[in-house]
């Protein structure tokens, strides 16, 4: 009698484990739903995007703030422009800020080339574009 129960136990146990595994696989969506209709993968991507935006805004504003402080003197202006441009180029840019970012880099490039070539017109064109970008995007302006 005990031998029959042991055989029955070892026969049914693996079947129950396989059945439970099959039910789990077919009942859970591949992304492991959180009950909100959104998956862990989607929520992680959203969180990463939020962090990217916050970090971009913080670092871009910091780079611009340093530029505003260091680039005030004529002697420091060209190195400050180059450092600022290179600092901005090094940032990972969220898609929503791609146009603003490119405009900032291009305006700094105009200023840099204007100074290197001695072209006040080209420098002023870049400077005016840079000021316009700061006016339209107040989050870039350093806190006073």
C-alpha cells in the first residue's frame, strides 16, 4: 500500500509541476504586466527617458552657466566657447531637445569660427542666435 502511494506521488508530482509551469507561462504576458496595462519594460523605458531629460536639462544648464561666467572676458572667450561646445557635444540628448541642442552647438560654432577668422559679423550672428535660444528656453539660463 505504501509502495503504491510512493509511486503515485512520484508520478503525479512532476505532472503538477509541469502543469503549473504551463499555466504560468500562458497566463503572464511576456513583459510581466503590472496590472495597469503597462509592462515593466515600458515603465523602465519611461523612467529612463524622464531621467535622461532631467539630467540633460541639469547638465546643459550647468555648461551654459559656466560659459556665461567664464566667457565674460575677451581673453577667455574663445577657449570658453570651445569648451562649452565640446561639453554640449558630449551630452546624451533626449529626442525632444535635439533641435535646441543642435542650434546651441551651431551657434557656438558660428561664434568660434567668427573669432578665429576675425569675422565680427559671423561672431555676432552666432551670439544673437545663442541669446535667442536662451530667451526661448529659460531652463538654460543660470540661476541668479
